[in-house]
C-alpha cells in the first residue's frame, strides 16, 4: 500500500512540477515583475520545464528496449520533417504517446523538434516548440485509452493540436516582437500564419489517418512479442 | 592556450551564445542592438557553413517586413507622418518597428551561427551533462537517420527487382511508397529491439554508467569563461543600476548616462566581437610562425 502511495506521489511530483508548478510560477512572475519581463519569464519557465523533465528522466528506470524504441520513433519523426509542406512530428508524438506512454510521447515530440531544428533553424522558439510538441505527445498518452478506441476523436485531437500549436507559437512571436502582448499584432500574426495552421491541421489529420493503424499494429506487436 | 570559441569546450561555446543572444533578446537598447547585429554578422561570415547567401537574403526580406509591420498595426506616438484610413502612421511606431527588427535579425544571425558551430557531438556532450539516457537517445536517433535512408533505398530496390514497385500512376506510386515505409518501420523496430538486447547482454543496465567525453575543460576554456563572465557581469551591473534607458512612446528618446552606458556598451562590444578577435589572433600567430620557418 505504501509502495503504491509512494509511486503515486512520485509521479505526481514528476509531472506536477514541470507542467503545473513552473507555468504557474511563470504567470506569477510576469505579474509580479510587471511589463517587459513576459519574454524573459516565459522563456525561463519553458526552459525550466524541459530541464526538470530531462533531469527527472535520468533518475527513472526505463527499460533499454523502450529507450531504443523511443530513439527509433524520434529518428522517424525527425526524418519525416523533410517532407515538403507537411509535418509528421505531431502525428509521431501522438502515436508514441498512445502506445508507449505519455513520457515517451513527450520525449519523442521534444527531441524531434530539437534535432530537426538543426536543419530548419534554431532559435528561441526551439524551447517553445519542444515544449508544445512534447505536451501534445504527453496528453495523447494521458488520453490514450479513449483515443485508441475512437478514431474520429483521434483525428479531432490531431486537428486541434495543429490549431493550438499555431496559437501558442504566435503568442511567443508577438511577445518577442512587441515586448508585451498586443491583440492587434496577435491577430495579424494569426492571419499571416493561416497557411501554416492549415498545413499543420491537414498533415496531422492526414498522417494520423494514414499511419495510426499500421503503426499501432506494429508497436502493439512489438510490445506483445517482447513484453515492453 | 586560448582557442577560438567554436574549437573550445562545448560549455564555452554554449555559454557564449547564451550570453550574446540573451542580451540581444532581453535588452532592446538601440545602440547595443546595432553592435550585436554587426558582431553576429561578422561571426556568421567567419565560420564554416552552407547557404549563407540565401540566409542573408531571407534575413533582409524579413527585416523589411518587420519594419513595416509595426507602424501599420500600432498607432501610438506623437509625430504623425501620414494618415491611412484616418489612422496615423507615426514616426515613433516606425522607430519601434525598426528597433524590434534589428533585434530579431541579430538574434536570428546568432542562432544561425550557433547551428553551424554546435555540431551533434557537442550537443551530445552538453545533454550528457544533464542526463545520460537523454544523450544516448539523441546520439542513437542522429545515427538512425542515415541508416534508415540507406535501408529505404535497399528496400525500394528489392521491391523493384521483385516487380512489386509500381509507379505507373500517382496512386500506384503512393501505394508502393506506403508499402516501403511500412516495411522500413517493421525493420527499424525489430532492429531496435535487437540493439537493445545486445546492449543488455553487454551489461548496459548494470551499475553506474559513464559517458564518452572527448573534450575536457582546460586552462584556455576557463580563461574564456572568466572573460565572458566578467564582460557579462559589467553589462548586468549596468542594467541593474538603471543604465540603458530608452523609451519609444510618446516621443522616441535614448538617454545617455555617460560613463555607465559607455562601459556597458564597451563590454558588450568586447563580448560580441570576441570570436572575431580570437580568430584574428590565431591567424596572426599562424603568419608569424610561417615567417619563422
């Protein structure tokens, strides 16, 4: 009983600190420090969340097999970003999250973002991309039972992720350009990003529809065969 | 011995870019941004890298767009230049857009240079300081990409030789490619399991692990770190004690607090020109040695 309790508390701390405590600290910090510091605080919060995840990851025992599978999925997602106009990272993160657990989903999303940006340009946005794609994979893992059973729900989740991803990244664009939030600029950024948002939505839905079944069968098979 | 920034320990390289890009992004003081842009462009053109010309063209177009964007959206400021649809286009808002544009372009140049300089081995070194598992996963995925590309080609050739690859029409081609991709995934996952078992068999999960680190921190690295930390602290003291004052609205003005600002700017100048200075020193030494021979 104590064991279960400890484990629960452990996982609560592991997920609670990066995903709840750090963002709330960020909001509090930007309110306390006043205007002009949103940028610094948001960047620091996102970076801290990633750092905590990385450090927590080393403390945990994950199986060697699961680790190598994560590396394979990251490589596939990373290589898939070279397809013109379409972007399969979200789909890969979601699939990994659903079949291999939320932590693996976070890992694949964030690492694929980090590595592919060595070809597509690093920037301060890398941190936010890592966090956004990581969280998409993470929540797919949390909702895995429902998403696995219900294909339309999965596709809706994919489309929603595309929109949310674009919205979150544009908040960051405006903060960076304007040193503070401005609704007019945010609207302009959203409008100018419509082609990208559409491309994200289309590619998420397309790749999830095309890849989910075959990938699911293969990952499930590997899981059953080797007992990961 | 002090080496160039890009040849030093990855910690030095990373710290350098964190300082320069960080100051550029968080201190929007116009003279400082101009220095940053000059330093970034000079460093960008001294390192090895591809597609430099096209990046500069891209940066220039982006710069123009960013300068135009702010006056069209924001109408704050006192000096109206002209009216469009009854809304003023102000000089202040134009200055603000110009300042933001310089900042963004300078930061883009710093980050692009970082991408050239921070190769995958350095990235693996840096992540191994954080988490050994993470750096292992990164090194594996970096290695998997060319492996998968090669395997994909092999599968395609085999399928073609077996008469299963059909590119008569677009739908056939897509179907054949999906088939190749599916084979590749199965192969990759099975190969991954084999790799994992092989690692286990060699005692991967037993006991403590160490990382392969082919770079050490030597005296030159410490020297560079001390220099950079010193320059950064001068800049930070200048910021904290109220230097670098500026405001754009309602009237653009840049306050100069005399020695404090000059010291801060000089420190940042040293910081952003550090790689170019180091490079010049190395090439001078090389010429000197050549002459002696």
